[in-house]
């Protein structure tokens, strides 16, 4: 028997690279504290921002857009030492000036207003301004955020308790509109702790330690520190009681008498005036208001009432704000001011916990127009494309989202539509050969039982509907 001839070996041909294959050896990290917002999250963020800004405008607030960069000396004028250290800074090309990325909007608003007093802003104007901004700060740890997304308001020129009360009413109404119902307002007054510390006249290091203990509501720790530095037993007992003075506004009456002994009674009175204004002008918000007389955290520029809003499912406040009557003066104009900001990341988390849907977060219905990817005659290819363009334009005129893709088969076009959550599909292809070739348009709709063909039309070779 003759042996069969061995087949010649053929060298393996290099296969074309598949662009869809990810090279796992390439790692593309983000800086600490940064994150991407993918399409659904980005749309939700935009819808939430638009809802808040529209709500602010209904209350008379006008939108401003401060710049992303400021000279560090200007921005830092409105910040405390710790917040200045967290600014992202760089040297401005050409001038050598030290520039910082925006880390807080409130000093920017103060600068904007102060620069215009005597010009477009009258000294006695009551200015209601709002904004949407991204803040950038050096993160304090791996789990801290470098970017903070805020939408907020600033009310400049009104020192009355009703101005602070307005912010509570505004925030409460917007949160209810968005679907929140279990949120609570914590009101405090920055002068309570400040006046009490001034009365005790302790060293700055001891004051910092007491503030830290107050932040943790550590009454025993407060008593220990005060005893160590020789504060009298009665004054120490009253100061340490600040750790427990949080709850319904009814506690203000007895707290005022007690805190007068350490110089903080007047601040309690001012906080009580704001609570009364809320009860009078925003009675629906009043049941959600609590007070915290031992609150000692936050920006150094706060001079009066401070507010934080808490909601289930979130570890931090969803809204922060307060009165900063001295801040605008740092930029050259002595105007009182108060404001607040919604933390969008925290707010979205709270709304998700509450099961609230954000209006506008869902995309409008869409039509995906797909032309068959097989090679066809030049005139038919042009007709296919022309039909696809007309189909997409018609869908957009009717308020649908629409775009054009190419796929080799109908099944792949349908899978593509499903990936993009599209329920309407137009499939354009060429049927027949030679002179008998014709362009066919099929319209499909996806339902609970899968895809169902709604219509089929034979087009002209120019892609036009004969009808």
C-alpha cells in the first residue's frame, strides 16, 4: 500500500486584532477620590440638578456660574487654615501667580457680590443667588472624595431670622418634591460653642481638643479635659452638658438659662428666633426641625445659625449650610449672608433609599435605525443610507431619540437594541439580486414576549417611501 502524502505544513497566519478584546495588562487607575459617571448616572445627575435649580428659581434665586479657578490668595481669604491646605494649587503660566481649583463656592459668591457693590449691586440689595458646581479638594484619605458635586443657594443682604428660616422652608419643600419624607433638619448656632469657649478662656490646643470631644458627643471626655485644665466644677458641668443638648426645639428654653452661666445664652436666643420664624412662616417644615447646641464642626466662616439635613441610608448630611455675616466683608463689602448646598452624591443615595424616582432621569423612548451590513451595489448602499437618515430624522421630529447603526443580521440588530433599552427598531436591508434587488424597510417593536414586526415596506432604490 502506498503511503498517503503528508499535507504540507502551513505557517499560522496572524489573526487580525479584535478591537473588542480588552488588554487586561493595561491598568488605568483614577486618582484617589475620583469616579466616573456612566450614562444612566450622568442623566440622573443632570435631571436632579435641573430640578433643584428650577426649584430655587421659583423662590426668586437667580443662577450664577463662578469660575473653576481662582487666585489662591483670593479664595483662601474665605477659608480656614485646614481648608486652605486642601486646595489643589498650581502656578499660572505667564504670570507666576498661585492659582487654586475651586474648593468651596461660598467664598466665590462673596467675592462676586463684593466686587459689584456700588455698581450693579446696591449696598442695600437683597440678593438671592443659586449655582451648580463641582468642587475639588485634596482627599483626606483613600475613602474621601476629591470631587464634590453641589447645587446651592446664597441669600446676601438680609440678617433677619426669617432669611435663615427661608432656607429651611426651601430645602424642605424641594426634598419633599423629590420624594424624601424621613429627612430631618439639625439646627445649631456657631456662637454657642464659640462664646462658651471664650468664657472659659482656654489655650487654643485645649479648645481644639474640646471641639473634637463635642463632635463625638463625648460628655465624659469633655469633663475629663475640663478637670485637667482646672475649670471650675459648675462651669465644667454646664459646658459638658452641651454634648447632650440635642433634640426637639423645646429644649431651648431650659438650655438658655443653663448656658447663660458660661456666656452662651444670647446665642441660644438667636437660634430660638430662627425656630420661631420657621414655625410661623414654614409650619409644614417645623416638625422636621431638631436643634443641636453642641455642634462644633464645619467651616470657620460661619457666624450664626448652621443647618444640616440628615436622611436614612446616608452616613453624612445631604444638605449643609449656615449664616456667614463676616465673609463678604473679607472681600470688601460688609453684607450679611446665609446659604446652603445640596450634596448631590448624598442626596441621590438618600432618594434611592427612599425609593424615589427622579423626574427626567429616564430617557425618552428611542428608535434604533439599522442598515444591513452586507456589501451591496453603490446605488443601493446610498439608498439604504438615505432611508436610514430620513427614518431617524422623522423619529426625532416626533420626540424620540434616534440614531443609525449597521449590523450584518436582524438578530444582531435586535440584540443591539436590547442592550440600549430600545423598544422600536427599523431594519433596512436589500432583498433580491441584480435588477430585481430592492430596499426593504421593516419596523419592529419589543414587548413582553419579544420582538413583533409592525410593518414592512418596499422602498425605491433612492430609499424613498413610494407612498
